């Protein structure tokens, strides 16, 4: 499986591709191994929606659920963690060579904290540390939602050496706070005399959902439709370049610290009027990650046309955001609502998953 030219361009631009998907079949079939070995993928992410579809959408996990029920387990969340840990652990082992070859910058697999604790800093820290220890692999990231309560959790986890993927970021202002939380965690770790080179973090900045929300506020004829999300993302990237520079950062970098890379999430197009590779083509920027479903990766590999970032593109992105605000779009209100809606969506999917596992465990017990 050769590496197609569009994917070669991403590698040349120092952008990594992480697969936004996991299920038992991609592991058992050897497809994930083939994609990694061919250089198509440098990491993997998961979330409650992905696991809900994987576990409830097939019979692939029936045997696991039967064994878990027969072991006497009655807590559906504990059962989910056992299943997820198996899949995530297997994927992390497959990505281990990428992790080592990249100097521990890539090769990560992410597992998200359960919905319901995103407003509880202490609970988030406790569960993140537990899951990280349970998986027992250095190329695991724990996903922490980008809420105000998540910020001190990020600092605490980075200081403790737990790799973190901060997710559901929509606002540039929140991205800035997340980057600060990462740096504060590294500084605490450095003061404690702990090594910095093995702890990593990414900031998952969501893209297409911003256009979906903003487009609904603009006239059908507006030239701003389909442009604000990329502009918003590029503004966050400008802040990344500024934050991870200068004396404060250089003091950490000289001690081995890695910058917290922006990760472009939600980069499959939601509007069928837009080209399927829009949010890959427009966000080819150095030292970032793009996490994509397999269908979008295959589409980009076939006909992607990403060009490297230049000053003109950054200026055009900033102009689109400014023009949208001038047209009456309250982007702050939009991004605030997107966070609330994203949390609610993940919570609903997770609750359906937990209920399905509860029913499955009960059925096994009733039959025994």
C-alpha cells in the first residue's frame, strides 16, 4: 500500500494524520496494521460516539460482554472500560513503533473521560490517572473536555506525567487557556525535577461544526459561508506559534519539553455542498495533527489538494472571521453553544452505550 502523493505532502508539511475511529474489526482484520505500516496513519483517537457505534452496531463484542457478565461484573461502566481498554491497548501496541520513531511525538491513541465529570476537576484528574495507569502504555492520551473545570485538570495531569488530549475546543480564547494549562503543568513538573520529554499533549480544535453553526446565521448568498471555521482555526494556529516561542517556552524546550500541538478535529465536511476534503486542504499547517475518519482520509489520498500555509491564507482567514462578526455573527456565543451541544451529544451517546451494556450484562445473568 504505497503512500499517495497528497498524504506525502502532509508528511512534508510536518502534519500528522490520526484516525478518528476504532472498532474490533479494524484491529482483527489487520487493516489498522496495514495502514500504519504504509505510513498513512501516525495516531488514533476515540470518543463516546465512536465506541457507541462500535459496540452497539455489531456483534463483535458479544463474547466480551458474556465473559464480563460471567465474571460477576454488574457495573456497565466498568464493563465498558474493560472492553475499551482492550481495543485501545491493542491499537497503542500497533502504534508503538511510530511513537518511538517520531521521538514520542506521534503514535498516540486517545481514550476519553466519561461524560458527566467534565465540570468536576478532582473527579476528572482521578479518573484520568486511573485510566492512564490501567492502560499502562506511554503512548496513551486521555481526552479531557475543554471546560473551565478541565483547565486545572490539564495542569495537574501534565505535572503528573499523564498525556492529555484536550477536546471540544471551539473558541480561540479557550485554546489560549488550554495552552497555558499545558505550560503550567510542564513548569510544575520541571520544578519537581521530573523529566519533560515523555509527556505530551494536543489541543483538539473543532472545525466543521463552526461552519455548520455560522452558516445557519448567514444568508444563502453570503461569500462567508464555509470560510469562518478555517479562519477561526488559523487564528488559533497563530496563537500557537506565538505562545510556544519566547524565553518562557524556550526554558522548557531546552529541558526537553514538547509543544502542545493543535489537533484539527471534526474535519469531515457536514455540508454536502462543500468538497469532501475542504478542512484537510485548507489546514495543512506545520506541527499540527488532523484527525479524520477513514472515508475522509481515503478521499484526501485520492484527490486532496492541500497547499502549505502562507501569509495570504492566514490573512484571508482572519478577514473571514472579522467580516462574519461585522455581519452580526456573535462568534463567542456560537462557540459557547457548540461546547454545550458537544458535551450533551457525547453524553447522550454514552448513556445509550451504557444502557446497551447494562441490558447485555443482565441478559447473560438471566440466562445463566
